[in-house]
C-alpha cells in the first residue's frame, strides 16, 4: 500500500514544516526575528571591527563578508542546539508511536535550514545593494549549502543521540563550538594570518572550507579557499564532512533502538 | 475455539515466538558524564525487571485478540514490541501486513496547530503521505463532525472534539493490523459507544486487532480470544469467558489480601462510650470478604462493645457510600422497626442486603449508634473499611437496574 521511503519523506516534510510554523507561532514579528538576530550581530561586529579594530579596511567587501560568516555560523549553532535536544523533546511521541527515529533530527535540522535559505535571500539582497557583481561562481552556492547541512546534521545526530543518556554533552558542545567560532575565519580573514602552515591547518576545518566557499560564490574574488591553500589536498575537508556524517549517522542509528526506553 | 485454532493454522497475521524483554533499572541514574565517569570504577547496580518472559502466540488474520492483565503485568510492553517501539531482548516477531504504529489516540497532535495542520501531521505519523491525506481530508473531518472547526487551533477544542478528530484520523489511516492500548479509557460515553461501533465494523471487515484493556466487559464482547498476562508471563490464552473469569479471581484474591492488611492496621481501642462500634465485616456466603460481584448477597456485620449494662434498647444504622462519597442508601433499626435487644448479648448486629445492585466501584459504610429516641449519639464510625464490587456488565451509571426491552 505504501512505499516506506515515501512515507518517511512525507513525515520529514510535515515535521519540518510544523517545526517552522511553531517556531514563530504567537510572535508578532514571526520570521523577522530570525533575520534580526544575525542582522544585529552583524551591525555590532561591523561597528566594532570597522571603527575600533580597523579590520574592515584590510578585507574587501567586509560587510558582506562578515554577514555571510555570521549567518552561516548562526545556522550552525542554532541547528546543532535544536537538534541536540530534539529526541528528548519528542519523548512522548517516541514512547507511543513507531517511526524511524532519524526522521526527527533530519526534520528539525531542515527547519533551521529553511531559515538559513531565507537568510541567504537577505544576503543576496545585500550583495546586490553593495553593487558586487554576481558571477558564475554563485552556481556553486547550492552545493556548499547542501554540504553545510550534511555536516551540521552529522554533528547534530551524534549530539542528539548522546544527549539522551548524558545531558552534559550540552555545555560541552557549547565550549567546543566557542572554540570553533574563533578557529574559523568568521570575523577575520585568513589573509591576516601570516603562517602558511597555520592557514593550511585552519582550512582543513570543513566549516572554514564551506564558509570561505560560500563567500567566494557571492563575491567572486578575494577569498582564501581550501582549493587555493591546500591544492590537491582540498578534498580533505570534504572527506571530513562525509566521515563526520557517517559517524553521526552510525552512532544515532545504533542508539536509536533504545530511545523509547531511555528518553 | 476450534474455529479459532483452525484460523491460526492457516495464515497468522502476527507470529510471536519466545519473546522476552527485561528492563534494567539503574539504582542511580547516570545522566551526567561525571556520574558515568565515576561509575566506571564502581560496579553498576541494576534491578532487573522482567517485563515479559518467553511469550509465544499467533494471531490469525481477522482475529480480534484481547490482552488483559493487571498493572505491571507486561501487556503494554508486549504491545510496544509488536508496534516496533521497543526492541525485544530475545525472541522473534513476524508480522504480515501493515501495522498501525500508534497505541494511543491523538499521539503527535500539537495543541498550537489548527485541526487542518494536525490532520496532515498526525496523518504523516500514522503512515499516510501528503497526497493520501489530501484525498481523505474531507472524510476525516466529516466523520469527526468538525467541518466548521477546520481552522481552529487544537488547544481550543473540547476534549470530546479532540478525541473525535484523533479517532477519525486513525480509522482513515486504514492499517491492516490495529494495535490499541486502552482506547476506551478516554472520551465520554457517547464517544465510547462510537468506538464500540467501530470495533464491530473491524470485526465485520475481518481486520486483525490486538486490544490491551482493563475492561473485561469490552474484552469479552469483542475478542475472539483473550490472553492473560501476570508478572510478564502468559498465564492463560483462549476463550474470553474462561480467561476473564481467571482474571476476576486473580483480582479478588489480591483485593482480599490488601483489605486484610488494612483491617489489621485499624484495630480500634476501647473508650467509655455506652456502646461502641467495633470491627465491621462484609460477609459473602458465610465468609468474610471485601470483593463482591454485582448481584451478590452482602451481609454487613458490625461488632459492638457494650460498656453500659443498663442500656436495653438502642438505635443502630448504616449508610452506604461510594468512594466518591455519594450517599447511596441508608437505614436504621428504628426506621425498620427492629428490636435491638438481642444484639446487646450477641455483641454484633447484621444487615443482609440481597442481590446488591452496585456496579464497578469501591464502597464503604458509615455506622451510627444512638439512643432509641436519637437524643444521644453513642458512637459514630465515619468510614468503615472499603469493599469492592466488580461487574461484568457494560451498562452505565452507578447502580445496576433490572430491566427488560420490549
């Protein structure tokens, strides 16, 4: 009567849409809030780094550069946090009804991803507003976004499964992500890092590879990418994304059988 | 019975073999890494709870199987394993056909969403695609009689409306094998009778149903076979009547034990009232008990202690209350013009109630003793021990009425 995968996709879709609707239910400005957050952070950072630390002058198109970094980072932090608690939050559902458990984190991740896509439209507006010419490199944007989602989901799957047994993973992840924030060129440019090997090391980080890639696809030039730094070894961050996802997926699926008892 | 066994032999919809599930309940739950890290060095302590042990059975296609048992007997665990929610430790489950993945009505509905949104969400959880739900949407609303409320938020629905929507959706989900846990525990009596009608339809359509319930009435009425679970083991499976009888007996023994403990703890001390109310006993066929069936004869025996030998006559009375404190019936020796002198010598009085018309509930008596003209109250017992009445009947209300249909 029903194709199993068809059913799962249907369920993911309904859950993701529901999550998106619920996120803004009862708030007057609704979706605008999720735009406001990165926007305000952007304004603050922009003021600080342009007038206080004079970083802005060293980086071409710094406002857009910064906005892209902040928006992507915002998605990464929000999605991992939301997905991490998603299994525990759906305890009632999990105890009373059977469906493949992975549907929940995938859908919750998508909910955040929808917000990211809408934010990308805003970024696009800023790019046009700043009179930056859009080149063919923009065609790579969807690929980078998919990669970003897969990477985020991989980490979030791991977190959400572990969170069922050990709530301490929450604060631990906060600390780790703080380190990642400063280890990834979100505020600054790699052009400011003088050490070649340090730059190479930093570009192995998938987050840096994807954020720089997305910046390049909007700006066209002037961005250090993993390809330009690592050469043939540019596959390493992409391979890390795949490995991260597979680990997250495997850990999640092996723990999923017991969720109904433990949640 | 013979018929059922034949059906089993041909094509089982569900085949369960040697199913066991044990829960390990940790004495100290380690939900922090610190706790987990420290406990590496300690020997872990668990209480093992055998939720189900070595259960095997078949359910034929089109069969209506009831599972009864007391709290903690493992019936819900068994059902959850059939639904795929729990993974068994040992044993095998083979299922032929699409199983409804839910056990309770309305699981997955979100109070913040409208009825329309909830139908799509709930439908997806029950295994329907968006397109399926679109096709069935009008039917679902119509059955639930909620057409006008389609865009109202679920949390603003009355509980009756919520249940109607949930039930309607589950019917339209059309699984071949239905698993249900205490569905009848929710909803008003109107809705319950709608549920029962739906059960009848399932039976006519020869759908396979596994129903977990406390309610012997429902189980006897709809199930082809009944399984009785006790402490995780299958005690009996077979003809509904005989299995339900075993279940009732099991319950009564348990009640009796609990009541005995209760009575012991309530031995009363004497004071100086002229006549004092002592122990209260409920007697069935000459034996003291606290478990009755509707229609049993009940003798209420109240022991009295006489401290003032000068008293010749007195008034004694008893009032029957349900455990919700509803006053059901009351009488006394003056009203019934009974001579109470002999009770003084016997040390107790008895009131015999024939054919008690009480239904499933707990009851108690208030006992009063006063002077014959009611000018002085000698003693008053505000609440006697409780007795339990079980009923096999499905009829409703607080008392059983003898009736006939013409």
